[in-house]
């Protein structure tokens, strides 16, 4: 039966019970894998297994690259965050130049956002290690803050016990249970400071070691790959004890205050949320900073004035007592003089009486003599005269003796007066001296430096900041390389799926003829690409979140002192990495199918018409074309004829070569750090730091040593540098050049080049001025400084000054601030040389041995051997080298997959052509040569383009790889170009060995028979 439609066409009428055919598109459910259509998808995957595996591997490599480095860095950050939270690492710390009081702690606790605040104490002490004296930090264990992590033993329980880091135990050979003697730290004069009880914080005595710990405030491994970041003045060891070891005189002040910010522990360290939360509280602390600084300064001046007043009172009391004694002695002498004068007057009276008596006696004697003569003498009168004469003589003698005694007494009084006068003169001098001391003391009180607070967050800790910078640098690599992998994956998947669609043109036409819609046909290829992407993505996530982090962790363990590195799966990042490749590759599949699906079933079921032949550009160069062999002409035509295939091959090889070249360039840049720094910038063999008072003797001794060629005196200190208003600090070495000194033969100060021309070395020589400092390139980059701008510099005594950055100088390892002696004296005060730069005789081993000898001399606080630094350089950069090796392996694997996919695709789409030349009599070797020559030529072109592009991409990492105390100048050795090219060509040759078997197995009959 028929039925006429409104358009006049006649169609058969179906009976009421007739069912629609299975292939009808109307009302049919989506195909399942147990249907014929589903089975066809499985057959497609099986028959195109090489393409499927290629897409899977490319996706796995790309997802591994996209997630692996990120996962390793994220795991490091999470592990560090867990460690810091478990040990209650502070969020904000405050350090004062004059110490902190309980009033400061109370004020900080009242700051909005402060959850808890505690005061802590630490001090540099002296310890003997291997026969030499060195410095160590002794810190008080603060309740609920910065708790040391116990590796072995336990924490101290009283003031006679200490815990220490493993560095001291390893260097000294001590063990838990042994005692360690902690004395005064070596002073700038090279001797022990011999601090009095008023300045000491901790008791100086023997302590028992009860545990080995990790200091949460310093996670850098000083014995590992971050040793180059430590400055020369950094204390070598750390000890922890309880508050019972704090001296009574130091219990009223703290060296630092630690604050925990409310809610910070619930945020991940290094995250923006954590940083913003801490910065807000830090800003509130800085808001009270000025008031607390003034209060502390006034308190110190008031206390100092009270002390001066008390000392003045005591001095006046002592002087007044002495004056009273002198005055009493003088009054006593005056009394004695008066007594002598009275005695002398009495003697004068007695003498007058005696003379009068003598005169009377003489008269009586004359009268008695006359009477005696007249009366013929009287015996009685004669006797009386003789007695009177005897009495007179005795009286005269008594008077003479009295006068002698008076004269003797007067001499004694004169001597006593002289002694009193001497004492008075001495007392007057003491009064003058005491008054001068009091005047000076009051002047010192007025000149007390204003208290200065330094408010820091965790970024002020070198270990914490190093983790942040290192992970950012590695993430920079992990961001750029996956993009390259993605681009290559898109090109390769587009090529593979396009060829697969072309091979199944007839099948697609059949499906369309059977009534399948475009979306249903497209679904087959989408499912094919999707399964490959999902399988590769899952494999990539396994490698990226497990295998690669474990590889990177082996390096992190040598860099950071963290007790555990834990693995974490970031669902968002893991799924995003898969989704990125799914979208790109599935999108490529859709793009490859869209042109074929537009054709009619009849057009699809017929073989695709070959492209019309045309002359290529090379044919127009007659003299060259005529001299080419037949096979070379065919090769040239194929290369120019199949432009899309050539472009895909060249682009794929170029991308892989670019990745290889970039990896080798980064490796070369790391290798060049050592010669660029030690020999390029530092030309000295030895840098030594002594005490101020020991410098001259050590300098003279080095100058006369046979192992020393020449030596230059300088001043060396450690400190921190930060931009004005900036929160980030960089540890720096401060080097001061004395008047008349010249360090050009020891350190080459040259202008730093731009990032993209740094590999050529420094520019013009830099001359230090008395108006500003020279800063090394890495510090300028990390802190965002500019020439002519300002920076804040603090020395090891926390004396902070603002300096002008006159110039930025070339440097690769570490950071240094250079200045002249006049500028140093203007900024910090008195200049005292304490360092020496020297050139040594002998080879590296002898130079290192000589340095070891100096380390056992107590006069030297620090001795650095350039030969030793060069020897230990390799272990310091294992992280970057390991990352580069991983990149090279992945890039090499990608190159192999790309070449294999392109090679197999090339053969599959040219089977009829290859079968034809076999029929024409081409031998096996000629057929191989016919195909492989094209692959090798395209590979060479891709390599030649990829090499310079890889060098340019590596240049970009100069900006991305910004790590503390390390500046990268990208280098690419000529051998790296050779390695990159040889690897790419080597993979191409390996692929040809595989594809040769495919060429040999081509069935001429099956390939040439008509699909019709």
C-alpha cells in the first residue's frame, strides 16, 4: 500500500504491527557497548591500538608534567604547614633593640587578631668543637611557641639540661647524656666577652645533653643543599633549655615576642588567605609600634637617670664622709696647735719667772757676799744660794725640754697638715672626676638610642622563605613545560585521529546510509579519544601525585629539616589536568571529523580522490632539479605536496627538541653558577673573619705565611636587607672596603646585565662611592630594588639604617652589600677591620688543608675556602638538577611517542602508494629508504628550528627561577645543542627500525584492491 504525501510524493505505508529497523535514528536510545555500534568502537580501539596508546602516553606525560612538579611543591608546602602548626611556629615576631618588657607583651596581647603572645629569650654563647671555639645560639623553650621537634631523647626539664640540633652532635662527636660547656661568645676582639651578670641572659656552666631536635625556626639544612645560603656570621649550632637557666637579672626583659594570629592555624601556610590574615594583624602591631618604642625609650632613660641619681647620691655621701674626716682632722690639728701655743706661753712665763728669780738671786748673792765679807760669812746664806741656783738650773732645763717637745709636736702637726692637704687635694680631684662622670652619665642617658622594633612574619625566617621561593621556582617550570606538552599533544592527536577518520571513510558513509546521525557517528571517535585521554590522565595522575613527588622528596630531604614529607592528592588540580587534555584532544577529534561528516554517504563510500599533482618550487630551479635522482625528486615532491603532514611532523619534532634544549640549557646554567661565581666574581682563595683586636696579628701572620701570596684587610659583617616598606628580607653579607684599600684583585665588581643578556657576564667595572652601596643582582630582584632607590640595611647588632642603592653588581651565589669605610662610619659609627681576603699558593687540597688549620685558631671566627665551596658545589644544587633530569626524561619520551605516531600514521595513509612502488619492483631497502628519508629530513628541519626556540624559552626561566641567594644567568653549551639534536635524531632512527617492520608487512594485494 502506498500513501501520497502533501508534496505529492508516494511512500509505502507500513502495516500497524511493523517495527522500525534497528538502524533507524528516530526514537533510538544512545548506542551501548553491547550493541553492534559499541562492538565497533571496541574493534576500532583494537585495530588502532598504536594510535590509542600514543594518545594515552602523550596524555600521561602531559598530565604527569602538569601535576607532578605542582604536586611535589604542594606536598612540600603541606608538609611544612603541618610541621609548623604542630610545633606552634609563631605568625608574627617582634624584636627590639633594647629588649621587651611585660608591658610590651601586654600591649601586644591587646592587639586585635592576636590569639596568644609570649616573650622569649635567646643569646649567642661560645662552645668548643673539635678543638676550636665557635658560636652557638642558646634559646629558651617558650610555652606553646616554636617547640623544638624531638628526633631522639627528650626536651630539657630543668635549667641544667639542653637539647641540640644534629649538626652539633655530628661535628663534635657528642651524644645524648654527655655534657657541653657553654661560655661567653667570642667577642669582636676575639676573646670571650666576659659578660657580667647584668648583661648575661643564661647561666654559664656545663649542661647535660638530653635530646636531639629540629629547630622549627630554621628548617634549612646547613649540612645539605642549602648550605650556600648561610652567611659567614651565622651561629653554627643551636641549643635549647628551660627558663630556669635564665639569670635573675635577665628575667624582666625578653629578646623577642612571639604572636599567634587568631585563625591563622586553620589556613595553610604560604597561602594568600594566611598571608592576608597575618599581614592585617602585623599592620595593627606596627600601629602601636611607635608608642611602645617611645615608652620603652622613656622607661630606659628614667631608669638610667634614677641609676645616675643613686650613684651620684652614693658618690656624694662617700665624698662628704671623706671631707668630714679631713675637716675633723684639720680641726684636731688646730686644737693641737692651740694647746702648743698655750704650752709655749706657759714656758715663756716660766722662763720670765726664772730669769726674774735668777736676777733676784744674783742680787741676794752679791748682798750675801758683802755681808759674808763683813761678818766673816754665813754658812746658812751660802747654802741657800746654792740651792736656789740648782733650782734655777733645773727649771731652765725643764723649760728647754718643754720647748723641744713643743717643737717636735709642731713638726708632727706640720706633717699631719701636709698629709691632710694631700688628702684634700686627692678628694678635690675625686670630686671633680665624680662630677665629670655624673655629667657624662647624664649625657649618656640623654644620648640613649631610641628603641626600635622590628616586626616580622615568618618570611623573616630564611628556612620558611626558602621553601616558598624554591616551590615557586619549580612551579614556574611546571607551568611552562605542560603548555608545550599540551601543544604537541594536540598536534599529534589531531594527526592520528584525522588519519583514522580518513581510513574509515567508507564505514562512516555506511553508518550515514543506515540512518545514523552525525552526533552518533562522531560519538565513536569522541569515545575513542576520551578513553585514551582518561586512561592516560589516570596514569599521569598516579605518576604525578606519587612517583614524581617521591623523586623530588629525595632532594627536599637534603635541603630542609622536616620530619616527614607526606603525599596529598589535589582533586581539583588532578581533575583539571585531565580535563585540560580531554578538552584539547577530544576537541581535536571533533575538528578532525567535522569535514568528513559533512559529506554524503555516496562520497564517503568512494575512495578519496588523490590531490591533483602540481609542480613544486624546486622543479622551477632547473639546473638543480635536473641533477637530482629519481628518488630524491619523489622525496621532494612528497615533502612539498603533503604540507599538513610535514607541518605536523616539523612542529612535533620542534616542540620536543625545544623541551630537550630548554632542559639542557637549565642544567648548563646550574653548572655555570660555580665558575661564574668562584673565579668570575670571587677571585680570592680565602676569606677569614677574626675579632677586632686579633685582626692585626692575624693579618701580619698571614702576610708572612709562605702559603699566602697576598692579603687585603676588610670589614665583614652579616645582616638583612629589605625594601623601604617591604615585608620581605634577604640575608646579606656586609663588606666594607677600608680607605686606600682595593679589592679589585679579589672581587670583581661589575655592573649586572639584564636577565636576557646575563650569560655574557658583567658589564663595566663598578667603583664604590661614599654616598651609596652596591647591591648584588639577586637581592635587587627578590626585593624589587632599583638603582638610585632606598633600602633598609641592618647589621648583626640590629642597627638599622636607610641606604641608597648606587649600583647593582653581578653575583650568582649569595648576596652581599658593598660599601666604603667613610660611608660605614657615617652609617654605623667606628670602623674596625675584622676580615681578610687572600690569594693562596698550592693546589685545592693544600688550600683546603690550610683553611682547616686556621679554623683551629681561636682568633678566627670564620674561615671560608673557595676551593672547598667549589668542591661542595654539586650537592648544593641537586634539586634543580633532578628536576631537569626528570624534564629531560619526559621530553625524550614525548619525542619518541611523537615520532612513532607520526611515522606509523605516515605509513598507514600511504599504503597504496607504498604497495604500488613494491609492485613496480622496489626492493625492501629501497622502500625503507623511500619512506625514512622523508622522516629524517623533516626531523632535521624540526631540530634546526627547535634548538634556537629552546634557547629562547630557557632565557625566560631567568625571570621565573628566582630563588633566595641564587641568580640564574642562562647558558647553553655547544654540546647541549649536540645532545638535543642527537637525541631527537636518535629517537627518529629508533622509530625507523620499528616502522621498517610495518613497511615489510604491507600486503600489496590488499592495499591495491578497490574498496568498491
